[in-house]
C-alpha cells in the first residue's frame, strides 16, 4: 500500500473504546484531523463526530485498537491503486 500522509482537514476513522463490560462494543466514528503532531509516526489531534455530539482528542496514534485512528477503506484502496497504476504517458 502507498503511504498516506495525514494532513489537517482529512476525514479518518476513530475507533471508540466501548465499555469495559462489553455493553457497548468499540465502533468506528468519523473524525477530522485538526493537527498533525508527527506525520511519520501517525500521531494526530482529531475532532471525533458521534451521533450525539463531538469531542476533541489529542496525540492519537494510528492503529485499529480502541482510542486510535485509521484510514477509511476507500482511502487505503485509493493509495494502493495509485501505487500500482502505470504512469500516464506525457503528450
């Protein structure tokens, strides 16, 4: 997969923690990147959009566990396709 660089304003998934006893499972939520702390390490600040409101979270690491962010499937597919595509000939 090609490398996607986090930038301010992009929409990503934020994985909610869920509850300790499992009443609520971790879920993907939409989030907007509000600051990039370390692009190489995938550490960003985000605004998470929930059905009942929003909250801000700082220094969020990239990953697929609760409390982390990740790229959406279409973003991953787009990065993958752009890496494998043949360059266009120059006219």
